[in-house]
C-alpha cells in the first residue's frame, strides 16, 4: 500500500477506533446486530459478513521444531466496515488489516498489511474457503483442512492444518455475550487443528509440528464504551481438554468474564461471568509499560488451577493498534500450552 493510500485508510478508519478498545464500544447505527435467534450455518459462516461492522479470522499455533525448541505462530485477518455491504471497486466500504507473527523464546517477529476491499487485494469467501490479504493466505477445500502462509522482512511460514475434532460454538450456540449490558458477538472456534510445516527464520528453515486454534468472530458493537480491553487465553491441555477464557476490563477496575470448557471428546460447556478467575502473577516491562505476562487461571468447577508463563515476555505486536500476543506454557493442575492475548494496555 502506498503512503498516500495508507493516509487515506487511516483517515477513513479513525472514527471506528474512537470509543472502547479499538472502537469496539462505538455506536454502530445502520449495521446488523448479533441475535440469539441466529443459527450459524457452515460453510457459509466461514466467509465474510459485510453487514456487520467488525470481523476477524484469528489463528494461533503452538509448535515444536525438529530442533527441540518451542515456537508460536499468529495469523490474523481483520475486516472493518465504514458502512454495511460490499460495494464495488474503490467504492467498497470494507477495510482490511492483516497481522502475522512468529515467536521464539528470544525473538518476536511481526508484520502488518493494510488493504481496501473491492479491488481483490484482500477478502474472504466461504466455498472454497479462502481468506487473504496480498500474498498471505488461509485457504483450503473447507475449514477442516487448510494451508496457512505469511511472511515478513525476516520471517515466514508455510503450514498445513487438519482438524481432528468438531467446530465449537462459543457462548449460547455461537452467541457470545461480552458485557453485563448484553453486548455480544457471533463466535465459533476450531481448537482441534493438528499443524505441520515449515518456519523460515534468519538462520534457516525449521520443520515443526503442533496444535492450532482458529477463532472466528463478527459483530458491530461487541463492547461497552467503558470497557477498555481484554485478557484472552486459548489452552491446549495435556489430557486432551481445551479452554477458551477471557475477561473484559472495565474502566472502574471490574471485569466481565466468560469462556468454554472443551472436553477431549469435543463436548463444549460454556460458562458465564463470575465462574472464572484470572489473576496476574508476573509483570515485565514491555514497550515502555508494565504488562502482566504471567497469570494464574482458576476454574473451580473443573478443578483447574494453572499458571501461564510467557515463552517470550516481549511478544508485543507493535502494529497500528498495538497489543500483546504470544505463546504460553501452562503448569499446575492441568499442564499444557496455549496462547495469551492482552489488549488495551
């Protein structure tokens, strides 16, 4: 994208980011709203929902290299809309942003792409499934089997992902409440990906294997204006169970929490506010601020009491709208590994 186009993009998208974290608490007049009555349909819902203001395709992977080292990979495509609908050519109101990252215990590589919709530079379709921005691709015959590619100035990856379990509908059959006042999104996940492929690092290529987690979410105003950001985790536990958990932070210091316990057999049991506890236990100076890079996560109903430790505390996404995102190791009652995202700090 040219400098002139980037400036235009920033001028257009700025109003979306004026309230709440990244604008997710801003008013959304004219856009579609999530509904409890909506039944998610596949493969259609793997594609874009242009009548909603905000959407993302979010893939994280915990990987082990043939060199015996741990790695983390992130691939994200964000869609934001100035108005509902697709439009044609440069008249399209759809704006796209891509993030890619590769994390080791010593380094954190990242890249960012920006695009306008309607001209083929970025987009998403359901069948055959493809989400892309420039040459970055998440694609396949369907969500159960996809390939994932991205690259930056000094890193890249080419991965194959095969689902070994079902899609998980978060919240109430895909209707995920984010606040006591009822703000919500449509949200589903594929947490059962088996991953293999190649990482390209400055010192050479590394063959890797591991586990991946895809999150799909769309809404128009998922947060309240007073909600400032969230702490989110996706955990792959050694006994085969998985956990998605998040707390959204209010400006008065309170939080709203939710999540889903996913059994090894794929059975999903969502839970609402007040069931989960997330407590910072370690901080680090990151990008000029103190961030909680170690957490205690408790889910008493499942006997879960674990500590999350960052593989690399400096996994800061220094992008247009910065945040922390990186792989974590899980110790305690349910050992494993996973990913932690923190926004609004």
